[in-house]
C-alpha cells in the first residue's frame, strides 16, 4: 500500500483548562462534561471490549453549535470522536487512552424537523433514536424500515455513519438506500447542506455516500432526509425448523420464489443461539415442541389487501414440507406472537455475553454460498478449539452471518479470548476465498482496521486515504478509525 498519501496528522492538543473554557463559552458549561463520573459512560461500549479516556464530552444542541465547536477544535488542533448511541460493535465511537480526544455526542440533536407523509420524507437530526423515528413514522401511517437489535438506543447519525444493515435489508436495502440527503459539519467547521429531499437528482458526485458508512472519519452528520414507505397492510411471521443450512437455503429460494419482494425478512438461528436466548433473555421461549438444529425466521409483508398473506405463508410451508426442506413450523397467530418470534432473534446478539467469551465475526458471502461457508468454517473452528460453541446467526437472506464462537463450557474466558485474532484470521481467510467481506454491516473501526488493507484493492485503499486527507488534512476527525493515520508525531500513548 502507498502510505505516502496517508493523512498527515498534527499532534492533537492537550486538553488543558484554557481550551475547555473556550468550549464552555460556545455551548454552555452544562453541555460540556468534564468529571470522569460523567464522561466514563461515553468512553466505553456496552461489552467493555473498547474503552478509552477523555477530558471532555461535548453535547451541542444545534447544527450551528456543532459548527462552532468543530471550528474551534480545528483551530486548536483538538481531535474529535463523534458518538451517537454508543452501540457500535467495532470500537469506532470510543476515544483512545490519551485523554485528549474530545467526544462529540449528538444526543441533544434529537428533533424530527419535518415528516411529510405525502412525499414520504422525514428530515431528522442525527441524535434521534431509531425507535423514535419508527414510532413517528407509524403515527403518520408510514414505515421507516430500518430495524435492528439496538434500535432502542442507536441514533440516526450512528446508523448512517455505519451504514447499518439489520433485519429488513432483504427488501429495503441498507441504511444507504434509505437516505435522500444529509447535512454535515466538516472537520474545519463548515456546514455542508446536502439536505435535499428529491427522489431524483443527478447533479454530479453524490458526496453524501462518502459520509454514509464513513464511521465519523470525514465529518459530523447533523441531520438527514430519509425515505418513508407505505406501512404493510398485513405481516406474517413464522419460524421454520430445518435440519441443515443447505435446507435453509432451499427454503429461502422457495420463499423468495413465492413471495418475491414481499419476503421482508429471512434470518437463520442455530439451536445453540436459541438455547442461549431462552436462558438469558427475559420473556423469550421456545416456539416448537421438539428441538431442531437450525431455525429460519421468515417475515412476509403484504402491501395489498388483494393478497392473502396467511395463505401465502401456509403455501410456502406446505411446499417446503413436502419437498423435505422443513421439519416443523410455528406461524404467529397474533401481533404479540410475531413480536415474540422476533424477540428470540433480536435477543441473540446480546445473550452470548452471559455464556463467557465470544469471538465474533460479521461476514458476508454470496447468498447461495452460506451453506458452503458454514461447511468450511464450522469444522475449522471446532478443530482449532475443541468444545467451542458456535452461534452462527443472522441475516441469511442477505448472505450475512454473525459467525460467533462462544467459549467451551468451563473454559478460561481470557485464555479463550486471547485466540480472537487467530480465529478471525482463519475465518476471514475462508470468507475472502469465497469472495466475501470481513465486515458486512458493522464497519471497520479499530477492530478490523489493520486487516482492511490486506483485503481491499490497493488502489481503492489509496483513494480512501486520499479522500480522508482531503476532508481531514490535519487528521483530527475520529483519528485512527477505519484508516490508520501516519504516525510520525506519535509517542507511546
Ligand atoms: P455509535 O456506536 O455511537 O457510533 C458508530 C460510528 O458512527 C462511530 O464511528 C461514530 O464515530 C460514528 N458516528 C455516530 N454518530 C455520528 C454522526 N452524527 N456523525 C458522524 N459520525 C457519527 N448493526 C447492524 O448494522 N445491524 C444489526 O442488526 C445490528 N444489531 C445490533 C444489535 C445489538 C444488540 C447491538 C448492541 C448493536 C447492533 N448493531 C447492528 C450495531 C450498531 O447498533 C449499529 O452500528 C448502529 O448503527 C450504531 O449506531 P449508534 O448511534 O449507536 O452509533
């Protein structure tokens, strides 16, 4: 790789009281947290995997305030780490250990500015919690389809910056596909207003897409105009039991053939993951009488009253059963039951931590290669760590699995986690060999930063560094996330 075009960072300023005072003048003392009891929760993520220190958390309340603090930070050479709901999984939203990186929290940018049901557009600020937008859309008889396990805490700015995926990608796409425009504050404090609400706009380079999935390394997103969709008239949710990943794929193929774009969710769950969830997630319970090695959660969303959703999902079951793809199924009879089925799936991300260490992957391969991937990766892990408990689950319909490995029962947690890199390297080699991605939806952050250059085209990697240097010539914007800064100034921090 060509490191000559890496951003050339300046040495971040030490956050002394003189600098802190200047920020307080800009946004008010109450919106500048400095006591470690107040700043600590922003410095660590929920799994405690990533943590750092900061002398200052800023909570600006408007785009103008973000602009003012960014301008000051730029002049004073202060490094900024943008943070939304702090639910990211790759260590991109927490500061380093120096104490000198300022966290800019978007939690006070929490207004839904407009919601236009006729044009199907909402303009929302970055700190709006995803669930808050889902509810506002519902109240206007519209759908904002982005849905993920962290939706009660993650924020729109974080969703855009990670280009979050979730459980509705199959028919609505990733977050990127739901965005019409953004408003962003650049590292030097300039406000770039691309907050258009147009469905069609071919006026040159589409710069918003650099910030979507940019992990806060190019600027702070302050607001976005987002697409809304019609609410489905009917939704059918079912859990199908299957014996093998091959049969799960056959079921997916059959369901897609029957339902087309009405198939809005297709998730894979292994028995181990279901057992963990039943054990640790309040209210989760088994939905079928006998245990089965694998389960598929299907969701069908019907837009037209002319289509009988129940008949459709029953036809899928009957045909799949006759073909020998499916052993058993539970069809949700009520909205509550549908929510319970989803709870089983959504709970799976969180519960693994109660079973000791878990080595995680967020991989994608071409959709039809999921069974072949599992046929290679599962035995490789079982051979490397005898007794390990694989929990590969997730968005099978998108070719995306959270291929997680829980420690063997009774094993030493730290000794198991010490093998994280070794197991990642082994699994990622299989993924790359199959034409897949080492990060399907969570991003790169610090977790996968050093692996990225090896799997990305070198020219693409160099262009990414040039873009970073163009937007952030001083290297002050979420330093060392996604792309490592040239470390000329660095002492051992
Ligand atoms: P944060 O964690 O605060 O930040 C994430 C990144 O965005 C950081 O790089 C940060 O610097 C940057 N950032 C945040 N706000 C801004 C802004 N306004 N401007 C510029 N940069 C910003 N992810 C999925 O894709 N699919 C899933 O199904 C999924 N399920 C999850 C389930 C659980 C239980 C948990 C805990 C997480 C899950 N995630 C999932 C990961 C996470 O929820 C998403 O990445 C989410 O989009 C992060 O949003 P956040 O507001 O918490 O962002």
